[in-house]
């Protein structure tokens, strides 16, 4: 077990970052965020400009924990510059859109886009289809717990690292059905069987955003919404613009834009370039918090 304190940049809020809906396997208990990143279990709590960290290892992503956590938590993003650009853009909007956008920036200040594993994001965002965050977490945790060899002990608790593709290929359709994944079961089974290795996801890093979306959507269960989430949260494509029911409501309310997921997505990518992803997350968080966010 490793304990240390991580200094954070000027704009960073751990609660907002881990609680805004971009990640599923973190949970807050007794003021500590608890979760697993790759094969390292973590407990984190922010106090001012520092984060208290308890970790199962001093390594993450094969790097020193300090370096890896700065990467994972998005410290490299020039957030001051990003918010400045978004504020300039928002001031050109119609009055209501401007007012709500600026309010969402202020209330979400410190939100950063995480650097998450694209394979895990693909699986979890397929699970997220027509689902809520507590259920997504429960299903993802249950999938991980099928593999006892992935267990990690930390501070008297047991965590499970997310399984790799080699492990998931061993699962039968019947075993997946036991997880109560419903209509998502055949999508996941086919994904695990049809992809040869996780190199597929690493190779996508070389492609443009549009090419990533196109490649991901060749697989069943991955439409524009899931693919956009994977590119934003798994590949840090900061102009990705995921569209769910909340963002459709946002776009209708603020910009009178309606229609297919693709239409709304393309509008967001064009109008909020080059940081549509940050704009989406800030407004997504604001709308969920103001208009019926479920407790997570």
C-alpha cells in the first residue's frame, strides 16, 4: 500500500471530475473516492490544492504513480485556456444559451476529461445503452468480479481490475446472460469474439476523429452516442460531442436543434469546435444537476 499527496493544478475538482458521468467504476464513500484504474486500486480525497492518495501499487500504466495520475486526471489539458475559449464562444450565443452556458462553466469549473482505457470504455458504454449510472456500475463490477485472478486488496477492501479481452473471450453467451445485461448481451459477446486483440483499440489512436467513429460503429451496439463517448473518454478527442437524452434536451432548449443523434452530434462538433467535448460535459453536468439528476 502506498500513501502520498498529489499537488493539483489551478483548476481541478476531484468530486466534479469523478462524479460528472464520464466514468462508472468510482464510488464516493466517507469522503473518499474509491476505484480501479487498470490494475491499480485507488482511494482519493481532495483537500484544497492537494489530493490524498492511497494506492495498491506505486505504478500505474507502467509509470510512476505520480506521473500516471497526473495523466489520468487530465492535468495536461490547458483548462484555463479551454474555458476562456468556451466563454468567448458562449458570449456570441443567444441570450438564454449564453446565460446557461456561462453558468454551467462557473459551476463545473475544475472538471477535467479523464484519460481512460478505450477498450474498457467501449464495453462500459455499450452497457450504458438505455441504462443509468448505478446499474452500469453494478454490471461492470459484476463482469469484473467473474475473474477472481483480477482481485486487488487495498485498505481492507477487495477491488477487481477490469478484465482484458483474452479473459472476456472465454465467456459464453450463457455466462453473460447471468449478469442481466439484457439486450446488450449479444452485442458484447460478438464484440469479444470478433476482435482479435486489444491492439485494435490501440491502432485507432493513429486515426482521425471521424475515422475512429466510423471504425467503432462497425460493431453492433455502437452507434454515434457510444462511439462519441469512447472517442472522448477513451481517446481524449476533445471535439467529440456525445449526444444522449440530456444533450438532446440541451440542444433543443438552447439552440432549437432537434433531430437524429448524428445531426445533433455534428452540429455540436462544428459549433463548439475545438472543445465540444468539454462544452458537452459541462452542460450535461449542469442539466442533470438542475433537472433531475439521479443520485450516484
